[in-house]
């Protein structure tokens, strides 16, 4: 029986092959100054057919050393939160807005984001998640296209068109923020419970109206080894 095609017109096997090609393109990327300071590109890892994809901001020092996202203390908390809803890293895909560590963990600059954006959009297109969870303020504002800050929108699902796909977007606090403020861990647990419920819903059909999305805030998988 022939392998079924999906929204991309590719079979699951073809999508995985293309994702590996994108990884190799990113691995040798020289499109921005971060190429000169990185140890290695942190493309992302997890399940290439995941229904749930996490997007963070960028690699830190340990991620830069290992070439994998969320491997430090924030990654340990992410693993714990996933376990709490019956999932592991093998069930999801984890990536970042930018694939190289900014010096001193500073915020990514516009040219760096622009250089990495095609890689991120290719990941969304080829993995075909139904739910994208944005971790922290930076990723949330970029993916939703809204100035609303994470403290206002966290835990409330939105619907957006990302890379030609209509998906649920669930803004979440960044695990690193919860490590700095332990009282936020309980908030993250509650929001992960909502995330699990979202995965049980039917795929979204229409994007969040722009007026709602932009209301201002009042205050690596074995494939890539």
C-alpha cells in the first residue's frame, strides 16, 4: 500500500528526508555574524512527525556545546513538565527562533532572526505540528506577530497560520523564567495541563482575528545526529 501524502504533498518519509536536508543546510550556515562565534548550529531535535512543537528563543552555552536544544536546567524542567502530561522529548519536536548562540546570551538581532527564519518555517512546514508552544516572550511575540507580552497571553491558545499551516499556538512561560522565580513552576504546570487538553482537540480551522492577536499588553532527533 503506498505511503499517504500530507499537506505538503510529501509522504512522511519524504518529509523526514527533506528535514535532514534542511538540517545540513543550517549546519553550515554563514548568513549572519553568529557563524563566527558559535561552536555549532543547534537545529532542534525530537520527533519529526510530532503533533506538538516547542519554539524557544535561542541556544545557551550548554546547547552550543552539545548541539542540542534545552539540555541545561531549563531543559530538565521542560522534561519534567512533559512527563507530567504523559509525554517525553521523543513525542515532541523542540527548536529555537535562532539556531546559533548569541554572544553572552544577548537577545537575537533582526538580521540574525531574518537569517534563521527560513529554517524555522521549513521545520514547521515539514514536521506539520497541530500545536506550536512558544516558550517565553521573545518567541511568542515573533510567532504570533503580536506585541502582547507573555504574562498577558500565557496559557491561552491562539490560532495562527504559520508556514502555510493553520495551527494552535499556545504561549508558555519560558522554563528559565520559572527557574529564576520558583513560584512560576506551578503556573507552568497548569498551562501544560491546558496544552495536553489542546492536543485532544480537532485541528483548528481559522486564524485568530488580528485585532485579538495584536491587542497591546497593559503593563535533534536521531536524524540530525
